[in-house]
C-alpha cells in the first residue's frame, strides 16, 4: 500500500514542503540573477542604460503566484485549513500607515543603493560575499531597532 504525502506527520510534511519551496526559490533567484546587485541596480536605473530583464522575472513570479494566492484565498473564504491541516492566516491590515510608508521607503532606498533585498542578500551572503554580509548585519540591526521602538 502506497503512502501519500498527506499521510506524513504534519510537522514533517510542513518541513519538507518548506525546504523544497525554499530551494526552488533560491534556484530561481540565482537563475534570474537577482543575487547580482549590479543586475538589480541596472534594472532600477530607468534613465541610464536600463536593463528591463528583471521585469520579466517579476512578471513570471506574479503569474506563478496568482493562481496559488487565489486558491488559498478561496480556501480561507470557505473556512478550510491549509493542506497540512494548519490554519491559514492571511494579513488583515488594510490601511496605509506612516510606519508602512517609512519602512517601504527605507527598503526601496536600500535596494536602490545596494541592489540587495533580504532573500537575495541571504543567498549571496551564504556564498561568502562580504557586501551581502554587511547588508544582512545592517538589516538585522534595523529589525532590532524597529522591535525596540515598537515596544515603547
């Protein structure tokens, strides 16, 4: 008798699917050159030798993610759990706040200056690039500052 994926313990199933998703995402970042800060900065320089190829990567990512998002949204609307049996928790915030705007601006400024955002920076740092390691340290400090200021 064959055992399907759903017969695995929930925690193991979640772990395996998370590992596979993360590995696929990492491969996608590398293949799309999102881990190359020069490629990212060239995409952001729309008035100076613009490289629009990352727009294709973003478009493809949206096309892959949309059906999944709509599937999950339908499960939530029908009060169904995730495939692993856990509750699905989608964001509920609907207002644009100063905190959101400031965080978005800081993210955009950092991305534009350095060509890194968190996931590609992690991949690049694990490959041993000191610039990405510095970025990750700065990002962690920023997260810590935000956590400290949110408390008080």
